[in-house]
C-alpha cells in the first residue's frame, strides 16, 4: 500500500501508543495487507516485551461464548485484561449471534483507556451496526474505540488477486 504513511507506521513499531492505551484500526478491502500489518505490529510489540494476543473476530467470539457456557467467562476476561495488545482480525467478515456481539462489545469496551486494541476489518465504521446488531451498542463502541485511535483506511487492489493475474499472464 504505497499510500500508507510510512513514518507513522515506523512510529507505531516503537509501541508508545501501547503505553498510552491507544487503539489502531486498519479498515479496508480484502487482500490489501491489513492482517500482514497487524501481525508485524504485534511482533514489534512482542519484541518490546509486551503481551500480545491475536484472534480472528470469529475465533474470539467463539472462545467468549464457550467460556460463558462453561461458566469461565470471568476467568477468560481476566486473561484478556492482562494483555497489553489484543489484536482482533477480520471484524465484519462474519456475523455473530446477539450474545456473541454483546460479549465482543464487552471485551472492547472494558479495554477503553486501560489497554490497546488493534482491529482489522473490511467494513467502514458506518456499517458496524451490522456487526453489533444495534445503533446504541455500535455508537457506544465506536465512541470508545475511536477516542484514542490511529485509523488507517487501506483500500486498493487485492495483493492476492494481483499476484494470481501475474501468474496467469506469465503462464505459470
């Protein structure tokens, strides 16, 4: 993504945003490098001695629902509270049950000004009501999430698609 602010990305690898409990949202179409960048920033945080957890949104919701069914939700939430950076990848690709959306909201809201979130997603903020199934919950979440947040819009042609077109043209 040549249009990304490289200086800002290098600054983010220094992890000062984690000290200030800021968030990072990478929003854009599929195949533009959101997950790749999230992993790189997560690795930079690990190298700086920070505790990092990476989940796809679907896997995190599944884990939250399982913990709730097993009466271990408080324990799992406490484990997430000890993490300096929680990466939630692919938000918006799959829909959740009402309970799943509420649990995810709880995790995100609990981290407000206490610990950092890095979220990747394919939906613009205006469409997050589809994920959180309601205007109030969505508005409350976005208010907290974006208050102290670095937002990168990453739209463009899919890297994977571009590479497959190159291969087909070269006869491979």
